[in-house]
């Protein structure tokens, strides 16, 4: 039950360039997506997904209408959607455990589509570029193989990754699209940036920096964002890293130092500072071992709710 393009199985034994040449409509669609200016997505109705997180919901959701993620350099953003139920999942993959991650997001979409008789699973892949270490190409290949291994047919609809998302400036390569959003109601996918990446941006980033697996952050049935409980020990050499200048942090803590967005270093510093302030989150952040729970308020913004009221 393979990965399909226009009803034909993708031949993963051949280079991705061959697949693009065999299916020129994929390149045309990628070109169209790249040509769109990035839209600024405001927090109202938005569920922002960080690296190694995923969220899934349906068009019936009264709180969330947009799923989105950005700051992807070698990472890929994946949207998986069931055309019958409209169940839509967005995740931000970095290649840490691609096969297991794809199985997780497949299960999450199927769980919200079980009562739907018709429709098909469609996948959209965006991100990466022609980086020096070929990490983007490796992740592209991992994702294609992981979807090809699924028991259900999966139809590849958008393929704007690696060489199809690359631009060159003075011999330096950059991604064209760093972030995308999907409108859960209309299924529209578009390049996007997000002024607000919360709630709990530092906490969620700390979870990733300490080696977290892919984590589901949203319960579509209750329309609640659930963060944690997360546990880690003191981050190694945190003081050393906080003493380094911007160039050292960029060079050592990025997979693609020349292509990072301008706020990369300040984001890493903020996350490291958070890890220094919370070496034992079981004591300072999650003493009751319960998640931090948020719901959208009447203005469409996340608001923390007490767990004893749930």
C-alpha cells in the first residue's frame, strides 16, 4: 500500500530528481507555492507547532482554524490530510526518528477519520534546501520511504522540498519557504510567518533541545492544547553555551548556520536560559505531574485553564 503520485507508485530506488521529471506537475505546484509571499498569521484561531511537535484536528474544530510552523531550514514541515473527514495533521520533522514519527501522524489522522467511508490520505511536504551536509536530502528520502511503508495508500500532492525549495545567493544556498500554514476548514496551504509562537514557547523549545521525541500537543475532542508534563535533568554545559558569542552558538547549535533566520541565536539563548532556570522541571514546572492546559478564549487566543476545572 504505497506512496502514490497520480495513482502510480513512486519508485524510491531512483533519485528524487527522476521522480520530479516523471511528474512535472509536482514541480509546477512547488513553483506556484514558492511564488506566493509569506502571509503573516496572527494568533487568533492559530495553533502553532514547534519542531518535534504535531497537532491534528478537523474542520469541526470551533477553536482552531489554522495549523502552522516555521523556522525550518533543513527540517521539513509535513501536512497529512484525509479528504473525506478533513482531519488534518501538521508536524515539523528534523530527522530524529522519521519512521516512527510518520506512523504517529498516520494514526492520529486515521483516528479522526474512522467513521468516514470515502476520501483518501494526502500528504504535503515542504522545507529543506541544498545544504552542504545534504541533511535536507536525507530527510526528504526518509519521509518518502516512511510514507511508502504505510499499510494505507498515501497520495503525494505537494513536494516543495530540498532542490525544489532552494535559492542561491553569492554561492550560499537558502530555503525559499521557511514556514507554512494550513487552513483546516478549506485545506489551503500557504507560506507563512508567525509573530506569536506560544504559549510556553521556551518550555516547548527546551523539551526539544533536551532530546524529546515527537509529541502530540493537541486534543481535538476537547479543543485543548496540552503542554507536558516534561522532564529533563540539568542541561550539560549550559553556562558555557550562554557565555559564547553569537557566531559560536550559530556555528555549533545549528544544522545550517548560514541559512538560519535572524532570530535563531536569540531563540537559542532564550531556551538555554530557560533550561538554566529550570534544571529539574519536575520540581519547578510540573510538581503535580499534570500538563499545562490551554483553551482558546472568546478572542481566539490561548488562555491557561486550571487542570482541576477539566
